[in-house]
């Protein structure tokens, strides 16, 4: 923190007890964060909170177009949880109105609009998932149709008058599409305006988002100034890489760990992350005190802690968080039995076939252990497919199914074959 001389000077001017608590809260808030804009104003808000006891309103907007939450979403939810533990209130805004437009962030073309029914159905699933991380008693759930649907056309014109087209084109996705002569619909410009207006309606003190949401977060700050409201702080969190260690965690890329996945999946997938991502996962997702995370990092660097053991602890913590301790214990025991002791899983899917000879790649696709025939053949050629423990590398291998056969694809996918009578 020493490099931020301007706000360090601000802290020195505060009463000692207040300064100590502000420092503590800043340390928690800034853990793993990419940027706090502007930190000096956050100090003012925190001081007021400490002196008056009034909690800050911490906002997060959720787009209900993809309701399944994975660890990429949990990075921001975990930061919200930390704010709650510091005594603040989370304003969770489910974009049932903005979801009918769709966030254009990162999109190379106009996003398909959702129907009211689709948005409402997707929004329902959030509430069962978010409270695996957040504290219900310190969370307000809002639907932005509450205030956006009641705006008349005059209100919308006033809202649009607060921002220029040039400012909108500062957004990377809009700028790129404009340069490439790719159509941008006028309604897409309204998405950041409406998300910003959410902050006006709720008088939010801080808004969180990933680094790809910086423009939208600052829009809320600008609109609050226009409406005579003390501007919010924009706090951005990093986008976390998925299981491949390269791309942002995404369900479409298949490199995700889902909050609602079974315990064995959460545990097993966590064990497959690259070693060099472990510290980032510990900082952003483990929920452990920062001092303990730093100790783990140091012991990994000096060889006092084996990466496998550190990863097993992380897998246990995440499985426990999204399920419970017994589920985590069972998942860990199963992982050790299958992957360290090379035993078969105690439970696995069963796929029933006719008993007629069939190319193995077709059987993999039909059983769901491979997404396509071409991918099944690629997996076979690469040595990633075993039948009863024996690797099958002939991409055209034809097998005669027998009940009890076990097919393994990769390290974690198993299926038991049963033949119809």
C-alpha cells in the first residue's frame, strides 16, 4: 500500500482507531482486486461507515441470460462476501429488464434478445446458487424492471442526453465493430445506460465487476453525478482462467467448475487445474485468510509443501463450500481411491447397448463420453481411451460389447456397459 502516497496521507490524518479500521477494510477489499476507482473516495466512504455505523451499499449486476454460476462468477461473489463480513450490504441486481437487451460486452455482433419468460426462468436459478457464497441476511435482491419499466420516453431521452456517441465508441467492442463496419443497433447503447441507472435507483456506494465491465461500472458513476448522487466506486476483479489454464473460464469452452456440479466433479475438476494457477485460485476463491494463503505460496516455492497436497486442500475447500464437509470428505476419498490407487469409481454411469459389434468411437459418442465422432477418434489416437484398463489407440477399433465392460475417457470420465437381454 505504501506506493499510494496520496491516500496514505489521507489515512495519517484520520484518528488512530478509525485509520486502523480503514486500513483493515482496505486490505480485505483490495485482496485480489485489479483496480479501485478512485481509492481516495472509497476511504471517505469507509470513514463515514466507521464513524456512523451506516453500511455501504455494494452492487453487483447479474445478467440472467446464462444462469448457471461457475467459479468465474464466484470470484466477484467472494469479494461481495468479504464486504458483507466487514459489515456492508450487498445489492444484487438481477437484470430482468436489461437481460431482454443483452450485454454487448465482448460481443462481435448484436446479441439475441431474450423473451420475458426466458429471463424470468433464468433468474429463478440464481437465488439457489448465490447463497452458497453470500450471506442472505446481508443481501438485497433487486430486479431492475422495478425502476426501468416505469421510465417514460421523456425519461429515456434525458438519460440518453447524458452521454455522447463518441463516449460510447470508447468501449472496445463498440469501437471494433464500428471500425469493421459491423452493425451496432441503437438499443445496444442503452445497455450501459440502463446498468448505470441501476446505480442511480439504488444509490449504490460501490459496484463490482470483472475487468471487462469497467466501462459499465464507470457509466454508473457518471450517471450518479448527473442525478446529484454521490458517485459510486468502481472495483474490478480479474477474469479467472479455466481448467485449461489459458482461456477465461467459460461454460461454452468446457473449462469451468460449476457451483451446482456434483461433489466428485467439483473436487476432480479442481485437481486438474494447472499448478501455476493454484495461488490465484487460493487468493480469489478459497476464503482463507490472506496470511494463510501467503504461507501456502511460500511453502510451495521453497518445496515444503507438495503441489498435489496444496491442490487437494483447495479441492476440499471448494467442494465443502458448494456442498458440505461430508460431501468433501467423500469426494476426496473417492479421488484418492480412483486416481491415486488406480481403482474404478464406486459409482459410474451405465450405458445399455444391443450387443452387436460397433466402432468404439461411435460408442463413445452415443454414451456421451465424447462430444462427437471426430473428437472420440482424436481421443483414441492420443491414448486417452481405455477399455477395461487397456488403452485403445486404433481410431477404427470395432468392439463387441459385453456387460460389465468399463470404458474410460481421459482421467475422469467412466461408463459401464450393459448389454440388453
